[in-house]
């Protein structure tokens, strides 16, 4: 029979694994989204930006994956992301095929995706008690996402 402390520790561990799993999948989604967006632009500056963002999201996923292993856990073998992420990538394909201003529509979708990521990170940070290392890592990711949002807005202004 488990003590109250053991049960609480186990519940906390499961919650942390759930939080990390959600964010890992969101980062797979974002990385794939940026790679998909790369296919729809010929603008070299935008290509560079999109590639850098895909690399950044891969880095986030790598950090999250590393933390899974520190917890002696293994993320589920699903590097495909979420169904919602797949739908978002499909929307980028569709919108790019029917829109004249491809770069502008790509940036709009990137902005929408980044805002959703930011919201996800903020909710995880606000609603969960996290150990200091995880909290710091997630705050760093969140701050970089906020910076990306600002960069996208600047790029959108240049497109107008």
C-alpha cells in the first residue's frame, strides 16, 4: 500500500510526463509546419527564417526528449505530431495553392501557429507545479516563441 507522499509523487511524475508529452508533440507539429512552409516560398530571406524556426523547434523537442530520459521515461514513438498539427499543415498547403500572396499567407499561418504554441506553453507554466529545471527550460522556450512572434509580425509588415 502506498503512502500519501508516494501517491502524490507518482501523480506529480505522471503529470510532468503528460505536460512534456503535449509540448513534445506540439514542437514536432511546429517543426513540420515550418518545413512545409519552406516548400511554398521562393523568398530567400523567408526560407532562411523558416529553416531557422524549424531548427529551433527541433532543438526544443530534443531538450524535452532529453528530460524524458532524465525522468527514466521514454516518449511515445510518435514523431508525427498531433492530428490538429496535420490539419494545420494541410491548411498551409491549401491556402498557398489558392492565394496569390503566398508569403503573406505563410506568415499568417506561422503567426497563428506560434500564438497557439505560446498559449500552450503559458498554460503549462501557469497550471502546473514544475521542478525548477523544467520550469526554466519551458520559460526559455516560451520566451523564444514570443521573440518569433515579434519577428513574424515584422516580416508581415515588410510584405505589405
